[in-house]
């Protein structure tokens, strides 16, 4: 009976994702989010600057 539970726990541990893989995935998602936020910010800033330049003319 104990072998059954030992095998079950071993299978559960092998099925869960590796912590290193999880950390890398979270890091990649964070970098992607920051890059998209920076891109949206620069785009908004450029458009605002363009409107300000058009208003001066």
C-alpha cells in the first residue's frame, strides 16, 4: 500500500513545472509587459509632441 502512495507522490512531483522554468516564464512575461507599456508610452508621447508642434504652426 505504501508503494502506491510513494509512486503517486513521485508522479505528482514530476508532473508539476520546474521552479526554474516557472521563474523564467514569469520573467519573460514581465519583460514583455514592460516593453509594451514603454512602447505605448512613447507612442502617446510622440503623438502629443506632434500635436503640440502642429498647434504652433
